[in-house]
C-alpha cells in the first residue's frame, strides 16, 4: 500500500477543535464538515485538502475524542496524515474511519511538495527524500484496506 499526495504543512498540537469546530457538529452532513475543516486555523485550508498529505508537528489530534475530526479530514479529500506523534484516541478513530496515519519524527515539510508514504513499508518520502516511519500493524492495515472498521467487520461475517 503506497499513497501519494501533496504536502500541507501544519504545526504541533493541532487539536480536534481546530480540525472541525464544535459549531459545525450540530449537523451530520459530512460535506459541511469537509467545507469547514481547519476554518479557525486558516479559512483557506479547506480548499487545499483534496489530495493532501498533512505533515504536522507532534501531538496531532489532541483535545476531545470527537470522531468527526478524522471523518472531516477524510471527507475533505485528505490522503493521510504524517506526524511524529498522535493523540491515541484520534489515531484509532482515524484508522477506524479509514484515514491512514504514519508516525515519522524526521520528516521535514515543504508545502505543496510531492509526498509518498507506505503504512505497510514504514517509510515517508517528501520531495524525493525518504525517511523511516513506524509501520502500521497487520490488523490496522487490514482495516484501512477495507475502508474502515465498519466495513472490515461486515466482511468478517
């Protein structure tokens, strides 16, 4: 499994309230969440999410445990998220909704640079420079291949 996109660089400690503000959670319309992703950080970011690989600082997805945050990213067209570390609940929520994540401490972000990464192979490449990353477990990879946990369990029966 190798994924590709263009880098969108973000800082450290991006919390779930910044990913999708609470005022948009009154609806279950995922398109609204996608349209307003990162609005309080930078209103122009939502338009850059389609085909994006977010490269962020440590502790991405901290804050509340809202599942809507990784859903909003996936719905907006984010290919995956690379960071040195993730809040554990966000990490599992993202895998469970089918959004690939990779932990990589060494990667340096260059906005709009081409990014390739392999959750299975344990590497991230930004602008032609390859870095070692933590590969995902076999079960997490299987969940991602099925598009998320719900579809994974449907196919197990």
